[in-house]
């Protein structure tokens, strides 16, 4: 279970920060292929029924686990510092092409719906649920192709 939680945490942070895949000297195709492998490993950890898709229930469990990973002091709220710390930890082993502070600020502002300076579990869940629904479409589930397509859209290009 701890291994699954670690995969969930890394993968969901990857979705949040997907537009910032780091450059390590590899060409764009190689970076995208490596990113897709990381995303597939994340999805495999969430896909508890092994059907190749993440459904709404699996996504909800992943969001709950992810919120707990962000909430360093377990007070039921995620602060700007906790968000920044999590994103920094996620990017610690990647070359610093990604602007972690910018990503943290954008993610935090998007999730803090009532602008009170903290993200509660409901705000966090709502933001994640909306991301899931954008990708899931009519069948209310997502697969790796839909995730990668969404990442490509966020970067301003389709999949190759």
C-alpha cells in the first residue's frame, strides 16, 4: 500500500506539473516517451482493477492519498509552503528546466477557491475531480492516451 501511495503521489504531481517535463539533454521525443513511461507507471498504481483505465472511484482514492501527501503537518489543510515543498520534492531528481515555484503558485491559486490562503480537502478534491472529468469524457474513465493527449493540449500541441 505504501508503494502504491508513493506512485500515486509522484504521478498526480506529474499530472499537475505535466507542462514542465525537465530537459536532460534528450530530444523532445525522448523526453515525451520517458514522461509517458512515468505516467503509465503512475496509472498502473492507481488502476486497482487492472483494466487499463482509471475510473472515478480509483481517481477519488488517488486524490485522497495525494492530499495527505501534500499536507505535511496533517492539519487537514495544504499551505503554499506545503505545496511548494511537495513540488520541489517531486522535481528534486530532474534537471531544473521546470520552474517549481511558478508551478506551485499556479496550482495553489487554482485550488484555493475561497482565497483564504490554504487548500482544504474539499477544494483539493474539487480541483482533482474537475481535472479527471476533463480527461474522462463520456465513459467516465481515463487511459494513458487520454492523459498524454491532455498534457499535449496543455503544452499547445497534440500527441505525435
